[in-house]
């Protein structure tokens, strides 16, 4: 592993030898920062991301509550990530609304060949073997949390049916999921555009892509 200087920051270059030539793979660090209200300041997060190697032009920002599904900065950030890039956040709660939501985003990044790193949660770095192990533990916890929620929901629905009421999420047409995946692979549409066409929310789109 060697380091070169470029207009942005020092980036590691990995060399793999393939039949007489060298294949160079360069990582680009992309930052994401978020605060909940306009009264709060992003400077602390931006300074930390810059010190970690993110160029200021490669840091996407939101001033919105983490509970909100509409986060333009995050949407733009995810749209502009490319295989080999590493998404860097100051802290895990800056990215996901819940453990399940956080894991779904990171799993989607992994499928696209994109790394993830949290600065304040030093063990969370999917570009390293130990960080990958810790993330897998988090993923297992999220699955456990999801199963608990599912069990509680089913118990509630059973109790409601016993009282003569019906409930539950409407069944999703498989063709709608495939359409979402095709549009996402096309790269010509943003996540918001896809959600607008299919009449779904960003979290629902993440579930479709992960299914």
C-alpha cells in the first residue's frame, strides 16, 4: 500500500498484478453530515470529516430531523457514490433513523462495492476485516430487533382479528419491486424520482432494493 498526493487528500492505492500489468484502485472518501435543526451547527462534523480525509466539496449536508424520510443531502450523496468509494459519517446516528434503517443502507452500499466508516464509532469500518466483523454483529442485532417488531405486529394483528378487525401492510406486487431495482440500476433517475414514479417512500425503496 502506498500513498499519493492529489488535489483532494492523500488516498491509498492498492496494486493487484494481472498478466503483466498493474491494476490501480483508488478510494474516494465521501462525507455526510446532519443536524436536526437550523439552529444547530454542522462545523464540528465537517471539521472531523475533513480531518479524516474528505474534501469539503465531497461532503453532503442536511439540516433535518433524523426521523424524517426526506433528506435531500443524503439522497444526493447516495446517488453520487461509486464502487470503490467510502462513505464517512461523524457518528452512526447521523446516517440512520434506526438500527434497521442504518443496516439496510450499509448493506445496500456493500452490494454496490462501497465502503462505510463512522469516525466516533471507531470499530465500524467496513473496509477492514475487524470493522466488517463488528458491522456483522450490528446487522445481527438489527435482524433480531426486526424479528421482535414483526412478532409484536403479528400478535397485535391476531388480537385485532379476534375482535373482528383487519389490518396489516398491503401486499406488494413483485413487479413493482423489480421495476424499482431496474430504475435504480439505470442510474439516470435519482432515488426521489424513483419514489415519485412508484408512489413510495425512500425507506420503502430501500426495502425493495434489499429484497
